[in-house]
């Protein structure tokens, strides 16, 4: 039987990763779960994020997925180090791929990291980057208002620019030449971030790297799907399937016809 | 045995109601529950809001409260009409008191209502106002970015003013003289809203009216506490007690020493 790649996120942001998975692995079945009943995770405690993450993983395991991709930086930073090794299925987070890409991209060895409060507080990106190159200077900044702005579709205009200016002050002062967009919502704010930081800044959006890592793992484990297969893609949420469908186009690039509501705990 | 007044909210906003309860009913014990693990409710579906509300009510009933005050406009608008009569204990929402006060306050019979998406979509305030006076013109507007701005403490400055200008355009055009602040977070934005709408606008913050209604019900049912009592006030949350304590001062006017984490479902 054909097994799917499982993907989960606290909400809709993880669809930016799905988009890239579809691009790089067009024959793979994908099962996505967005925990929209409990979104957002980024303002919540480590303990709660871990509990929610385990419930989401168990939901995907019930669907018999062959690999789990955690398409959420908050979960990747906070929960993954603690729970990754509990499970037999390979679990891929968005953290390491993004960090590697940033270390590769920076020329002046100054990297900015932006993300949710939970992600930034965890210092997970700092640790990852320092392991790769301890001489790099890292400036981190939580940008908690970015997610609501993206979800409301306020992707440009004065208000979001004002907010970006405040958040990015320290990165600008430090002269970073590369910024890790450490939250799956942030790629939608690339134009605003470029406007504030200057067009030359390199913005690292980990989705592409994550998909490459998923592909490698599946290849190594001989789990890649044969080319002839016509893929199934299923989307589950814990609340508001209509709201999710509405937002999907913004993140995924196309509309979703069927989104199913489930309770991950049951 | 002394029984407490139970209060719940999706998060920290309900503390504006607690502040008023303490002011009007200084002898009463209060047990507060903030569902910070699942906050915010305002972007979620009716079904999910009802489920969470029932769980919160059951948690307070376990603490043997004598009355439950729903210090959340989203829950009051969406869940309360459906579940209020299931329980023996009196349950007071924030909707009717605010609507009554607004109808009393308006001179030109044009009222603006602002709230979360769920509250505005429910049209609960419109129904309530029309029952009181069908000749009143009502202009409603969801302001989903206001809650994150308040929780981040961005209570003034250009960004929040820009957002307020966009949200309040239709209310300004309609020439409303009274606005119901239909979300417990919004009283903290009074200065910004006045700046956009003009100083003459009457802003209805239902906390005061709710406390008055609670007092009346307790008096009618002979449940008011004797004056000699020194009150206990206990604060429970489903996540992030430290975060909650930190925000409490902004809403309550004083800091909280003890905030206890519990799981309302268990």
C-alpha cells in the first residue's frame, strides 16, 4: 500500500512547506493536519507545545504515514528536540535546513533570525547556527504581530511596514546580510521585509530546504514513490475548515476543495 | 461555606471584568479561569467555542461557584445563547449589559459595534439592540488585529493608529455617537479609538454594567456575601501562568502573585 508523507502545523502556515513538497516530490501522497482549534502555538509554553505536538504526531501515525514533516518553526524549535527520538517514523523539522542554508548564504557572517516568541526564546536557531559556525554573529527578534497580519491578509501598507520597522531595528543596526524567516507565515511578508531591510538582504525561507531533506531521507530509506503514481493529498484541521480553505490559496498557491475537520485528541 | 463568583475568559481580557467586580463587590470571593492554552477564541468556529465554553463552565462548577460570569464577548455572543439554560447556576454574559448601556447612551440613534470576527459574525449585539429599540441604526466591524496589539502592549503609536483608522472607517462615515467595545481587550485602546473617532464619541465598556448585573442577581437570590468577609481571589489558567501574571497588571491594575496552571478538560 502507498504510504503518505504526514505534515503538521499549528495552523495554515505549514502549507508553504506543502507547496514545496508538491514541487519537489510531485508523486507523493500527502496528509496535512493543521491544529486550527488551538492555533497559535507561538505564544504558548514549552510544556503545552510539546503536548499538542505529540497529539498531532499520533493523529498522523494513525493515518500510517511513512515520514512526518513538522512544518512549524515553533514546534521544530521547542518540541522536536524533546520528542523526535520517541517515534520510529522519521521526523523532519524546519530548523536545521534553514540554519544550514543561512550559514551557507551569509557573506559578512551576520545572520538575523526572526520568529514567534516561543521560537526566539528557545534559542534553537542560535544553537544550530553556532554548531555549524561559531564565528557567526546572530541577532534574534520575536515578531509576534507578523502572524496575525499575515492571517488577516494585511501583507502591505503603512501599518505592517510600521510594525516591521520596529521589529527589524536591531537587525538593521547589526548590518545582517541574511535573515532566517523562522516562521512559516513570514515568507508572505518578504516584500515588506525587503522594503525595510534593503533589497540586497538574503531571506531564507526554509520550505525549499525542508522538502530537499524529506526527499533525501525517503531516498535513503527506499521510500520514494514510483513516478507513475497519481498522488492523493488530504487536508485535515481541528477547526474551521472553511476558514482554512479560504486562506489556503494565499499559502499554497491554489484552492482546496476538501478540508476535513477532526479532533486530534480523540 | 463561602461560595465564590466564577469568571472565565479565553485568556487575560476578562480581568477587566474582574477589576470591576472587585470594585463593586469587594467582599466576594472570585475564582477566575483563563483558557490561555487555546486562546484566542474569536477566530474559531461556533462548535469549537461552545465545546471550550462548556469545559470551562464545568471546571468552575467543580470549584462550587455560586454564579458564573462569562467575561468574554465571543463566548457571550456565540456559546451563551445555546448553553446558558443547561446549567442550574446563574450565568451572566457581557452582551446584554453592554447593549442596554449603548441604547441608553446614544443620542443620534447610531451605534457602532466592534469585536472579534466570531462576535461580529454572530450578529448577537444587533439582535440585542434591535430588541431594545428597532429604530437604532447599527454599524458593526470586526477588528481582529486589536487583540494581538493589546496583548503585545502596542497601545499607541502609528501602527495601531493606522489599523484603527482602517477598521473604524465605516463607523466614522455612519456618524455613530456611541461605540460598544465588544471585546474585553478593547478598553485598553480607548485613547486610540477616541483619537480616530473624535473625543465626543461615547465608548461603552461593558465591564461596569456586567458587575452591576452580577450584584443584582446575587442580591435577588440572597447570595451576596456578608460585609465582614475578607475575600479570596484565585486565578487559574490552562497555560503560561507567568505570561498571564505579566499581563495581569495591564488589565487588572495590580499584579498577581499566584496564578495556577490547570487543565480544564481533565
